[in-house]
C-alpha cells in the first residue's frame, strides 16, 4: 500500500512537471529570462502552488540576498541558480535549463529539464543524452537497502566513461515537507557507502554534468548563479522520486 505521503507528493510532483514542461515550451529566441520567469510565476498562480525558489536565502553560503526568481533559468555554462533578468535574451542554439521547485498543501517537489533552443549541436545532444541517461541509472540504483553511494557511483561511472565530468560542489537531496532534507545525494560515490536507502524515502536527484572540467564558480556580482569554471556548457536533469525494492519511482511526471 502506497503511503498517503507518496500520493500527496505525486499530486504536487505532477504539477511541478506540468509547469516545467509548459515553461520549457515557452522558451524561444528573443525571450528574456525575466519573461520566462514571470510566465512561470503566472503558471504557479494558475495551479495554486508556491515557488520554493523565490525569497530563498542561504546565509551559511554567503547568500544573504533573497533569490529573486520563481524558478531557476540557467543558460549554457550556467549550471544552476540562474534567475530571470531583463537584459538576458535567449538566442538560437542556447542550452537552457528550467528548474521548478514548488510546494502545495505542505508537500514539495523539485525537477529540472534541459533543452536546446533550435537544433542542438552534436556535443549538446550528447551532453544532454548522457546526463539524462545518468539520472535514470541513478534512480534505478535507488533500491531499498542500497546506499547513497550506489546512486552516485552509477552516475559517475557512466558520465566519466563518456568523457564528461560530474559536478561535486552541489548535490541532490532528500525532499518531503521541506525542499532540502537529509540525505545529500552527490553525483559521485563508492558502492556500499553512505546512508541506507529506505522504502518510500523521497529524493530529488539533481544530475549535473559538465562538458569540460567539474569545477564551478559562483557569480561574484549576482551572488547566486553557478557557472562552470572553464566556461564550457553544463546540463542538468532532475526528478523527484521515491525508493522501492526495484529502484526509484518518479513522482514528477
């Protein structure tokens, strides 16, 4: 019997997915990232949900200014935490990540997709394919009794064998009543290490892959945007799921 928690998170997860897909479809050349963010805000009002990004602070990380966006809109070498700006205009061939985290009735969901505006290059296509497949391998490793390290290992091994790098400075996380709960779920690890995964445990798996090196930097001006240190593209896919004996079952769908 699926617990009520999972049923509730499936409801909010479906809305998070719906908003993510509608926003991704809205992205076109000539749109500013602020227009994209404002569109996401209108969708959240329409669906009766609250943004978990807007107004967030993290004093421990030196992020005292509240995050200004409803969602994270990150382009090309921006890994995550990009936000809507009136002077940032989407161009043809841009790789755009749309990260939507919402709350409804006390339950949270977090998900992200990456798309290229127009026709992607071979490198962009390969980067997205590898990141997407790595995420699903990580979710498949999320079996009852396995450990967090098994998830990270599945992602890391797949990505690095294909010549890309996994981000280590940021990680996936538990999710439920709060957007960030224990445990942290990195994109790297060793099998059989880390916290034990429990049946019906809920996780948001941020799968973050760089075309070049793994190092990232925080924007010194806006204080939020995380970029690749070498300026090469980055790709993110994320789903919220729950643990079963057969592997993770996705809730953001």
